[in-house]
C-alpha cells in the first residue's frame, strides 16, 4: 500500500507513534550513556598538590 491509498492517520495514532519513537530514542541514549561510564564522568576539580615542574624559588 503506498502513501496515497492509505487512510489518513488519526491525530491520536500519530501522537502515539511519535511518543513511542521518542521513548525508543531516549532509551538508546540512556543505554549508550550507561555503556560509556566511567569515561563520561567529568574531570575532577580537586586541585593538584605537589611538584608543578617549575623551579622552587622560595628557600
């Protein structure tokens, strides 16, 4: 059946299809995000203490 001979979709059917498509897309994003853990963690903001590679001028 091609698109011209099909009965037009009812608004509720169209909305339900779109809702299902969005839910599926969100599930895929969530799964990919979970699979990338811990690489997706933001870097730590803890300041580094210790040698910086610069010569110590205070003595």
